[in-house]
């Protein structure tokens, strides 16, 4: 909050602030915001917008803004405890330099709509949870890691990857299937537009 206030104050004083974004910036930025590439060494205060905050403190004082753009697809065995789901999700995010703040929602197959561990995970982190039927998931396009075992149980060859793609309305995975202790996790990015 202190950095947000400092940036607002500088902009009100007509002092330029640097901005770097992993997302496309509009052609015309508001007065006072200067793209990182056009900043000089005197620009010590700036904004970073993106999913990968680690290592992106590019200004002496950097306000990091993380858009909720990542959709997690999660599959799990019946009665999988919250701890197993939480451990794999947090490890997967850490390995991919993502934060919980970047998560928009969680998706799975409708067979998991009452799965206690999955519901507890979503409740703990205040994440919306969406489920899809096997037919809806089978209609998803993209590069999918198929599993005959998963298909024999659920009717669909991949729960986590297809669910992530379905909720993100995408055909591209950000994170392919990762599995551990009866849990699978994948991620996709929903489209996101920066508007100032």
C-alpha cells in the first residue's frame, strides 16, 4: 500500500513512473507511465504487472501487481485429503514461479463436485470451483496427456488438463499434468486485458 500511495503521489505531481508488464500494454498509456524500455537510470519507482514476481523487482521500489489469470485443473482419487491437494498445488506453483495470488479459479470433473478435500482446498484459499461433465471435457481441444486408467474411471482421458483448458477457454496449457499422492494438477491462462 505504501508503494501504491507513493506512485499515486508522484503521478499527481506529474513525475513519470516506470511500468513493465508481461501482459500486452495498451498502445497509449496514461500520462506519467513510461514503458520500462524507455526508462533511464533515474527511474527508481515503478510498477510490474505479471505472473512471475520473483526477480521482477526491476525498479529500486517496485509495486508488483499480479492479475488473477491462472486456472488450475485438479483431479484426485476419491477421499484424497486436503493436505495432499494443497502440497501438490503449492509445490507446482513454486516450481513454476507462480503465486497463489495469480490463481483465478479451480476446475475439475463433475464427479468431484462433492469431493471433501478439493472443496476444503478451494474454501481455504477462497477460490471459485467449477466442474464439467465428461462430455464437456472431451470436447476440449489442445495437447492433452491421455491416461487409459483415468478414462476407465471417469470417462475422460485427462481431468486436470482438460478442466484447466475448459475453464480458461484456451487450447494451451501453462503447466502440463503433474501428479503426486493421488492428485493431478495442470494450469492454463485465461485471457486478460489491461485497461487503465
